C-alpha cells in the first residue's frame, strides 16, 4: 500500500492529466463555459477565458521566478544557442513536413504542424536540465528566447504550413502575433518588474514555480479536453495513428539531439541543456494559437504528456551514464 501511495505521489501530474480528461468528459459544457467567459469593459465585452488567464499566469510566474541578471556569459556561446533554436524552429518542422504526408488533411494534421513550430517549454526543460546537473543558465536563456521568438515565428510558420485554405490568412496571423505578445511577453515583463521591486517574491516563486506551473497546465488541459470532447469520437481512427506517429517523432528527435550535440563537441552540461530545450514543446504557447486558427489541440496535449515521460526516462539514463564516467 505504501508503495502504491509513493508511486501516486511521484506521478501525480500524469494522474492529474487523466483526471482532467475524465472531468472534461463529464463536465464538457462547464469547461467550455469557463473558457469563453466574457466581462463588460466600458460598454464593450472582453473574453477572459480560463485558458488565457492560465497562460498569462504561467508566464507571469516564470517572469517572477527567472532571473536574467547573470546570463551575459551565456551569450558568448552562439553555437549552442543557434543549435537549440535551429533544432526547434527549422529541423523539427522540416522533419514533420517530410513525414506527416500520410495524415489526412484536416484539423488533426494542422495540430501536428502547429506542434512542430512551437517554442520550448519555459519551465520543465530548465527543471530537467537542472536534474541532469546541466547548464541551467543556458536552458533559461534559450527557454525565454525561444518563447519570445515564437511570438513571431510560430504563427508565421504554422500559417505557411497550413496555408490560407486552413484559415491562416495574413491578417489572422498578424492578429495572432499581437495576441501572443500580450499573453507571453507582457506578463513575463510584468513578472520581471515585480521581482525587481520585491526580491522576496522571486525567492518564494523559485520554490513554488514548478508546482504552480503544473496546476496551471492541468487547468489548460481540462479546458482543451472540454473543447475537443465533442469531436473526439469522430477522430478516433486517425487519432491513435497520429499519436503513434508522434511517439516515434519524439524518440527520433531525442536521438537526433543527442547525436548532434555529441558531434558538435559540446561539454556534458551544455549537451543536456541543448537536448532538453530543443526537443520539448510548450502546451501553454500552442493552445491560444490552436483556438484562434481552429486547430485540433489533441496532438499538443498528447505530445506534452509524452515528452514528460520520455524526458524522465532519458534523464535517468543520462545520469546513470554520467555517474559511470565519474562526471
């Protein structure tokens, strides 16, 4: 019994995701309602759904917790940073374009394309890098930089990949870039300003960031499941094929990242940062883009869960090999 409780505590987040899916199935109407909640502002209405509020909170928390004051020396490693950003915004989309031809045209395929062009996670890639005794400063710099680049690159690239016929007209892409700036850049800057003014907040948030971020991701996932549940049965046939495909893609990406970082002659701390940052994709960043362009969110949610699992397995093997080498 104690072993079961310990296992549940260790994997509570994965259990929480399963719980979010089950809850969304039974309360789909409520989930859609809270995600389309509107308030009146000066005679006009503003949509403040739970997803947008959770995303704003996620990047605010990251802004408070992450210190950018000691990153100047990391800027002297352009090869490392170009490798990470190039892997996420060039190599991964190219791999998806070349191998996703078999997926029928539609919202599910557009979800796979969106996944390919998303930036890295802003917290979990740093946490995995730290657990691997890697270069956490490089991970922080690239996580923040990737999400800032993604404000422009992700809407632009997904617009090019799905084309105007998929609902990605130039005007919609431009509007989406502005929305992503408001949801990502603004709360992060506010968080930085708050931490600069109240130093104790940063110390507290550093300890609470992981737990807060996970709960906010669970809220995001609940809203995503609630929005997708009505069309889930219609896509079951292709859905499992797409999920199997994404599992293979994730393994291939991890292998490519490991090979490329070794071939580039990076030191182990930089290698671990590059591997975790380049192969992870953020769910929080992808959901508002998916909602704006009417893209299926299930590939994003599945890949997010999958990358947590594969990263944990990779971390275990990485630390075992490093210990064997006495690093």
